[in-house]
C-alpha cells in the first residue's frame, strides 16, 4: 500500500510517501501506526503517542480502529487548518 | 452543487452570476469570502509578521471532503445552489482564499447553510497553512475555536 504524509509530518518522517507491505498481522490503522513507528526515528517522532494527527484510508477520514483490508492508500496528517 | 479546488484566484461577481443564472427560485444568496489576513503581528523578540502563506492540500481527498460537506448542507436545508471554491498554493495578505456561496428561496436557510459550510470545511477538509514569516516557515496549529464552531452543528442535527 501507499502511505502518505502531509504538512509537518512529511518533513519529520523525511518522505512524502512510501510504498510499503506491512506484515499480515497489521489489521487496523492503529496497528499500522505502531508498526510505522519502528521504521525510523522520524517516523517515531511524527507518529508518536499523544501527537495530534489524523488518518485517512483511501482518501476518507478514518479512525484508528478502521480495518486496512484492501486499502490502497493510507495518509497521516496534522489537524486541518484551511478556510 | 459545485466544488472547486484551484491555485488561481477567482472573480466573486462572475462566480455568483454563474451560480444563479437561470434559477428563479433563489430569493437569497449568502456569500462568505475568506481572505489571507496579516497575522501574528507581535512586538519584540521574533516580530513574526506573516509575509505570505502557502496552503497545502490532499488532492483527491480534498474534493471528496468538500463534496461530502456540500451534500450534508443540501440534506439539512432546502437549497437551490451551493458553491465552494478553495485555493491552494502561495498567497499574500489581502488575497482571497475561499469562496462559499449558498442560494435558497429564503434567507434563513442561506445564512445558516453558508455558516455551516465554512465551519465544517475548516475542520473537515484536508488543508494545511504554512506561514512564511521573517523568522522562517511555521505550520499553523488548529484552533479550538474552529472545533467548537464546527461542533455546534453536531448538536443541532446529526
């Protein structure tokens, strides 16, 4: 799946997007977050416990309990500040 | 119903003319235009006046989110026309950043739905503001005021 990062998270992680194949036991958005934290210090910092960020699965806002089965694109981003 | 995300500026008069053309059921048109304001003018240490801001967004998701918000407004109020135009990219103070226009037979629905759309798009559409200040670039944090404004529409109907 493609994992994307936006705004300051992109800079902290160090890449805007990456193509990843998480292990089979990564079932939810929350599982993915925990797994991503182990990839690099940048990932760990951007996706730290208690950091304010949201997620989307296939371009729809998703909570951490949302299942990843069949997902093509998962995104992580800080709270929105448009308008 | 229409949603547009674009880098270019928009002409408010032309947009409103197009929106209402040929629809004689519209009795009231409520319009919100958001501008980039000169923010964070502080004395002393940083004097981090904002020279410009760059709006990043999530192409694909942004359009879906705005369409969802627009559909929700049309579910809640009897509307004849809705338009959201949101810009991205670099903008300087004074520039237009967003246009929300709502046409309805009566003004109450137009006013309410317009306010609803602005409140919701601020908290539910994937845009991020990066400020360009003399002290460097700074990501804008979300405000609890915006969350509170968006949440009052949850209580009303949901």
